[in-house]
C-alpha cells in the first residue's frame, strides 16, 4: 500500500486549506485524523537515501543535511540549530505517539542519516512503475530503516506530476535469507524542476492551479531540491505516524489525509490559497524559509496537523 503526497491543487483544496489556516487562530476543533490502532514508526531508525539518476554532490548535501537536522543531539555540533529549527518542527509528530496509548504506544522515534546509494546509470531506465520504485527502495536496509528513493529531473514515474509528487508505503522484505521477513517503510520523491515545478515545487514556482502570485526564492538556490525537501518532509511525517497504513489518517487508506497532507499549502501563519504565509526572509539572498537546519541550512517545511490542538501547526 502506498499513499501519495499531493502538492496543493489550490482551487480544488481551497475549503480544506481554509479550515487548516483558520484553525491557527480559532478555538480547537474536532480531531481530524483517526487512529486505526496500528504501529507507529519507533525506535532508532536510519533514513537511507537511494539517489536514482544524476544529482550533483551539492544537491545530495541539501537533502542529507535536512535528514541530519531532524535530530538536535547536543553531542553532534554539526546538527546544532537555531530556532525556529527543523528539529522543533519534527517534534510535533511526537504528539501522535502520546495519543496512540496502550500496548501500541511507541517508546520514541530517533531518526538518523543512514547510507546513501547512487544509481547514476539509470539501471531500470528513465520510466519507472510503482513496482520498480519498491525495487529501488529495497536497496536500503530492511529493518529499523526508512528507505528514500529520490528520482532525478529526467526520470518519469507513474503518476508523477499528474496526481502526486511523491508517495510513501511499506513492503515485505524477501531478501533476508534465513532471517525473519521484515515489513520496511519507504518513501519516493521526484525532482520536479523540469517536469512540473508549479505542481510540486510551489511556492518556488508559479502554481499551475488557483490564485497566481510571484514565486518565492528558494533557500538553497535550487528549486528542484528545495521542492524535494518540502515533499520529503511531509512524507516523513506521514511515514512516522502511518507507516503501514493503519496508523493516523483520515479517508481512504490508499489516498489518506495524514499529518502533513492534512494542512495543504500552509507554511506559516496567515496562509491562504495562493499565499504560503508570513515566512522568514533571508536579508542577503531574499530567500523565503521557516526553519533553520544543520550546517547553517535553511528550509521551507509544511505545517503539521497537531492532534493536541486540532490545528495546523507552523513554526512561524
């Protein structure tokens, strides 16, 4: 089962966006995401990156620094961050663990950057099916891991730019001989820079749908990779809280609203259709962002639905 993360079709999702943005200032509302009694991602989990196609080393570092930013370990000076930080943004997901309760309650979740696999020779071609995405994801670890497949801008994936910018799901491992089979979690995100930046890299490009506004400057000076981070971050939140299709979500299991997708198009307070919100702006570059990361990075991250307040929670 895989669920897709959709960057906002602004016209179609206006009503939901209004609910989420209004919830930033109104009284708490009824709980949106239902808990389906399944396991949440927990324990020490490595995030393995499988790079499919051509990516520059500088592009790979944008994503690896983001993964390192999810934890603010005091023992790791490279991960030290000023506020508002990626680590603070991620801590909103911990509230789902408090709600799970009972025997299913996860102890804690600690994410760290795992191994990186390069497939620069397009071993499966430049047109991929969902089955092939899972095949690529299996190149990572099969237990205590989330395997992230990132496809280059010249790779076509079924549904990419049509109804999704990425997806997450789980698959049974068939590769551990003599060992217990594991169900591992995976994520796929595509680089939309040349195919559909208005769909998958908004607000760093003019939107395809809905109200039109000038594009913002991306914080890492790479529209495609900053778009990947937006989608990857939302999918990571969905993977943590609904890794196997029976965690927290609303709607159909195959196309659920999850922790981040429940707040489409919201990045800061004051967001409304066509406007990402009142973001921070770098005084030197003019880039818009809402989170500081490791190694001096800045990122734009989506709002996460906060189950303790029934609101879309933003850093700024």
